């Protein structure tokens, strides 16, 4: 896939021009290109100009949505410009004009970014807030994991020290050892439980959790999904049990936005 790049406004704005179709073959190439750009240069605003894009599949739409989330986490802006009539109608039919900032001309997009006059949809503002919260939560989670690992290491060190101390002790009282073994055996027999009862209770809990997880619908950032059975494109707005609006094929949407049947 051919990709041109231009920088504007002291490299604060980067224009990317992909050529051809953004489908399952080329979408990963565009994703990798923009992700590397974000990691190395961190431009404030990115314009993906569709002037040379003839077609976009559900995989391409998913890649653009993923890139938008990454840019938002860096508090940047993603603008899509130059879409042809077919792609514009597709975005409108799927309601993507509520989730993407769409400007017909890249030069107009540059001007509006500089003047801070971009028409940002309300849903994009909400996505920006959610992306910022996700970034903060990930930072807090990493700090908590580091603290837990440190505490666990200290506890293991203390346990090993106590174990070494006990190993060095010698007990010459043979009768005392026999009494200890006898008492230990008694306690083990006393602690025996009905494992069948535990298995039944565990299975009931698992069954109950599985049932509740299927019935529960969890709201999250929506995405576009293409039904493999009838090729119908749908907007997925919640996790849990779903069905295709065209062929009624049922499937499960997981919280990480993966789909299983």
C-alpha cells in the first residue's frame, strides 16, 4: 500500500494520504504506519486524506476507529478528509459521522485545526473523555501491579528466612516427634470434607456466573462489525449476546471487542 505524508504548521499537523483500498490486507499497514508515527513524533493532529482511497471495508473502518482511540489517548485530533461519495454515504449510513470528524477538503481541515474551528461531534468529545480516563486507569493499574509485586517479593523473602531458621533447629526428642505426627494425622482426618458437595456447589456458581455474563449487556465504545454469514455491516454498541439484524445469526461480543460464536 502506498502512503504519502506531509507536515504542516511546524509539524504540529501531519497529513497522511493512503492509496487504493483500505481493506483487511492494507488496514494493518496503515495501522502500523500511523502507530509508529505517533510513537516517534507524537503530532498533535493527524489528517487522513481519502482523496486516493476508492474503497474501505469493515476491517478498514475498525483500523481507523482504533487509531482514533490511540490519538485521543495522546490528547490529539484525528480528521478524515476527501472521502468520495460512496465512502461518505457509507459513513453516513453507519452513523460514523457522529464518531469521526469529517471534512471534505484537507486544506480546509488544516485551516480549521489551526483556528480551532473544527466541528467536533458530541460523541467524539465523550470518546475523548473516555480515552483519557482509560489512559489514567492504565497508569494507576501499572503502579498497583508494581506495588503488589514488591510486597509479594518482601513476603516471600520473609517466609524463606523463617523456613531457613526452622531447618537449622534440631529436635532430639523422638517421642515428641511421634506425638506431633500422630496429632497431625488426627487433624488431617478431622479436616476431610465431602468433595462431591464442593464440586456441585462450584458447578452451580460457574453456571450462574456464565448465565449472568451472557444476559448482562455492558456499554462500551461502539465499533463496526461485518457479519461473516451475510456480510451485513452492523454497529455494535454493547457487550454480551447479539444477533445479526439481517440474517439473525447469533454471536457473543466480549468486553475487549472480540466476537465469538
